[in-house]
């Protein structure tokens, strides 16, 4: 029998933190991030999405780092070139 090491309270806490990170990134970018994703991968929180400028990327990173330490965080936020469409349309 395989035991689930992660408890229900730990899963709930992770889900709550994921939601808080997503909310904070949306707030800090004034909702100008496309295809925002926030995932927990092997104990690190990966924030992804697409923004129109490096300034907006910095705002997104700052928002996430308000809730996380640098060693818990990885960014997959892409700055789109002017006129470039997002990957999902």
C-alpha cells in the first residue's frame, strides 16, 4: 500500500497559496497578464504568462515575490514583442 505523504491540510494550504499568488500577480499587473498560470512543482511555485512589456513582467515578479522567497519561486513569464499575439490567441 502506498501512503500519501501530503496531508489534506497541506494540500489545502498549497491550493490557498496558489490562489493568493495568482490574485496578487493579477493585482500587481492591473490584470494585464495573459494566460496566467501558477503551479507548484517539486516545492517551487512556477508563475507563467505573457505580458506586453518588461515593466509589466517586473510588476508580476514583484507581486509573486511579496508572497514567496526567491528560492521557492520560478518565473516563466514571457514578454511579447509589439504586435505579437499570445500563444493561445
